[in-house]
């Protein structure tokens, strides 16, 4: 094994629960509720689910809403909550142990580089990665394999020499399409989705050491 490729949102930092919580606050200000199951439909999605939180709020509220004002307010709140989020359990241990073993590290994210770099820098992790590939670097994001193929190319490794760490179905699909062993580590939102196509499922990276993960990978 020569490399680890991390997803970002929901894997390194939980940016998905803050996104949901900021919407839920808006809904409750309108005496409505946003079921987590509804929100999960668009997490890690490719825009084809048909669920629109504005439409659902307007339908639940029963009258027109000021979409622009809501978007500005919700986005501000989302950023406030997200900026308080720490690195998820086990991530720093994996980075430390991977470096100790001479493995190369990359991030492959469907988010813009400004978002990913901003948070990795805030958390002191930006310099830990040998490559970062984002939506700015490819024509198609997940579930297309482009991001993982770009990360493999940047690291100079083959698909069978890497492990992908993901949290969402689309990310897992992309990893499998790229031919990389994929580990699902779902968060509070993505645990509601179908991640059965992962090669291995963990509740947290803290659940299994990197050494043990590599052993499981090579035994497959």
C-alpha cells in the first residue's frame, strides 16, 4: 500500500450536520420541521434527487417565503457552526501513521478548493497532504471517478496501491469506478444512506488502526 485518499466533507470535518442544522433552524423559525431523512437525499448528491429545501419549506409553511433573505441568513449560520467543528476522530492518527509509514496522502473533494483549503488550513492540516484535488480540477465531480483518478495521478500511484476513505454513496461509487479499495465512514447524515457498496464500513476511523486497515485491505 502506497497511498491514502481522503474525502473532505463529512470525513475529515463534519460539515454536513452543520448544513442540516442551519436549515433546521430556518424551518423551526417558520414553525416547520425538516426531517433528517429528507435532507439526507441531497447529501453527497449529484443534484438529481429532486429535493429542494426551499420548495419543501414553502410547501410546509403554506405561503411564499423570501428565498434570498433565507439563503443569506442560513449560509451565515452554516459557516458559524462549521467553523467550530474539529477534525473527526481518527483522522489525525491516520495522517500521522501514514506519514510514519511513508505513505502518500491526498484529499479528493467535490467541494471548491477555497472551501477545502480554508478548513484544512484552519485545522493545521493543509501541509500534511501531498495533493488536493477539488471540483476546480475536474469536469465531473463524484459519483464520476475523475477526482480519484486525478488524485492517483498527482500522487503517482496505481489504483491498487491506494485506499479511499469516504462517507457518502456517491463518493464510494466514484472510488469503485476508479478501481480503488473504498472504506465507508458514515456520519450522522450519511449513515441513513445506502453505503453497502463499500469494501469496508467503519463507524469511525478511531475504530480501526491504519495498520489493521491495511491488513484487511491486503486480505481482500
